[in-house]
């Protein structure tokens, strides 16, 4: 133990702080606080506040995060706190700090990303459209923000049946990263073009990317989005026959269940 402590004290403070955040051998908070006092750097203070918030909850340190964000002009204090609120489902708290952050920062890409995450969770389509367009047109947007923005724009256009506007966005989504959402969008557009084989191929890839999704429900959703309710009911009937569980929160699939076409198929 003594040898380990000697090795730790010989390290640069930034490296030492990073190591102390993962070492479980003792309560490292007092040492992290001491490092903050010595260096006064925003990076070290952010590490310390994140450590405390993880242990005791972010609400207790909200004002400290925001004070340091303003003091250092560093948006990371807001975004780190925001991600913690989002992950714990504290959406009202996230909304509150984003409103406060507007007084400190103007249209930071990190904050627009959080705004878009919140709008997506609240299913606020007009806000999603507005924020997504800002993010994809900003040269400072992160890869994660761009990916979410392209996904949101693409699906907004698909929901509005503006398929021609959605097509170029699918390529951008899949260029950034192979994803379930990108493949499902590609499948919907292929179905709209009447290419059922290509639609099934894309949905099959989506199912492999995320094992929770099966082909039949995806084809049912694509059919419904393309206004082919009869085919949607048939695919959903196949899913039921196979014993595929349909999540209660799947809005489109539940609309298919409520349709006359589905009832006529004998699965009311």
C-alpha cells in the first residue's frame, strides 16, 4: 500500500485525479478536492463535482455546476450535469438548467444536443425539426449530435410522408454509423418504392444490430407509414402467430391493432 501511495504522489495532478476516480480502495473525494484547491483548473473541478454527484445525486451540486460554468465559461459543466439528469429521467431538472444556461451561453452545440434529446423524449416535433436543422448546419456539432439530428430529421420527414426529403438523410445516417434506426428508415423508403426484398433486407440488418426487433413488426410499421394498412395488419398478424411480443408503448403497432383491417383479420 505504501509503495502504491508513493507511486500515486509522483504522478502529475491531472493523471492522479483521473486514476482516483476509478480506484475503489478509499474515499477519494477529499484528495480530489485538494487537487482542485491546488490547481484551480476547470478539468479537475469537473472531475470532483462529477464524483460527488455520482455518489450523492446531481441536484445537491446543481448551483455549483452552474456557478463554475459561468466562472470558467465552460459549457462542459452544464452538459455533464444535463446528461446525469437525462439518464436518471429528471427531465424537469434538465429543462431548468438548460433555461439557466441560456443566460450564460448562446447556441452552444453541446446544449443544442441536450435540447434535442429532451425534445425527442417529449415528442415535440416542431422543436425537434428546429433543433435538428440548427445542429446539422453547424460546423461545431459533435458526431453524436449530428447523428441524433439526422435521425430526428429523417423520421420527421417519414412521418410527414415527405419521402424525397428523407432519402438523402438515410445515407448520411448510415455513413456516420451502422445503426438500427438508419436501417429501419432505409427499409421504410424501400417499401415506399415497392422494393419489398430490399425492405426486408434492411429490416433484417436492423434486427441483427438490435436483437429486440423482429422483421414482421418492422414491416408492419413500414406498411402503416406508407398508408398500406391492409399489409400492415397482415404483417402484424404474422408477428402474433409467431408469438412475438408487441411492446405496449409502440405507437404505430398499437394503431394497427386498432384498425378495421386488423380486426377483420380476426385478431381484435
